[in-house]
C-alpha cells in the first residue's frame, strides 16, 4: 500500500514542485519533489493569460449550478421511482436502464443541441446533465432502504408528497446526496469536451479545463517560447517555459476540486455502501 501511495502521489508532487520552480531552471531538469529555485512567478504569469479568469468563473458557475440542479432533479426522480404505489415504476426504470447501455452517439447529440438552440449558450453545460440514470438508481436504492412507515405516518398527519420529500426523505439522504454531489461536481469541473463542441467560438463561455487543454496543446514536447507567444500572451515567452506553464495551470485547475473532498469524505463510503445498486 505504501508503494501504491507513492506511485499515486509522486506525479502530483512533481508537478507541484515544477510549478514553484524558476522557469529557466526547470529546463535543466532534475526537479523531483522539491523546487530547486522557489518562485511565485509562474502563477503570476498564468493569471495574465488571456481569458483565464473568465474561464475560471465559468467553471465555478457550471460546477455549482450543475451540481445543485443535477442532485435535485435526480433525487426527485429517484423519489418517484422509489414509491411502491407508482404504477409505471418498473417500465420507467427499464427505460432509464437502457440509457446505461446505449447512447444516441456524438453526431445525433450535437444535432439535438443545435435544434434546442443550446449552441453558444451557458445552459449547454447544465441542461444535458440534469438527469443521470446511474445517479438516480443509487439514490433510489438508498431511499428503498428507508422505513416506509415514515412516509405512512406523515401521510396520516396530512403531509403531501412534496412535504414528505423535502422534510423527511431529503434530510435522511444526506450521505448518498453528498456522494452524488461529489461525482457530479468532479465531472462538471473536469469537463472540457462540451466546451470544445458547443462553445469553442464563444470566448466568454470558455471553461478552465478547455483553456488548460489549449495551453497543453500549445506547449507539448518540443514547443518553444515562441509557441507561447503565439498562444495568447506574448509576455509569457520571456518569463516562463512550456514545462512551468503546464505545471502551474494544471495545479490551478486541480486544486479547487481537491478542496471539496475533505468536506464530503465522511459521507463518501457510507453513501456508496448504503446506496449501492441492488438487483
């Protein structure tokens, strides 16, 4: 386990060390776990990169809004499917299961987004991810494990379905909702392909991961400082190297989602165990 931990953590520590090392010194190589010439200059430079702050804001917005909307919509559907008095429960569940095995494909999905007028729109990040079948089944399985007597007693007291859902079911589902929130947040934060497909021509809708992808593409092995000058900010070429800019922006793109884990870790294993998909 110690060996696995070292193999897993070393690449991140290496990138962290390179990001804090002086750019021209980094070109010499030999940076492993600790920077040889410590500096903040790499991070100062990437924040002067064109459109980076706008992309960061868009990533935060899509993560927050997408996570809240996805958890809320999935939990509502899961509650309906968990109700034993719902006549079409099995039929609708079967339709959701089909989406786990088959997808519409890239081209039909692209055409659908175009017909729905979601191209060059922020909502293309939110609406297509509102419902996820796997998340629904995990939440529904958790709800199936809750005592049905809680709902029956609430109905006897005059509570309707919305009252039962918001005041009884959701508070009891905190572990599984926290777990699903983590899954959705990580997926939203790391997503860049939808930006490439639908919003690549709209710079004000760019995301941090998409900007990271473009920078990595412009600073691949063999890139020169001239390539950095052509990538959007000529001032970068004199003060950074391809290795330093790659490492710095990778840390910037990774750190925010890492900060979420400690707050949800206590729910993570419990949520997956209690909400495991049942046969």
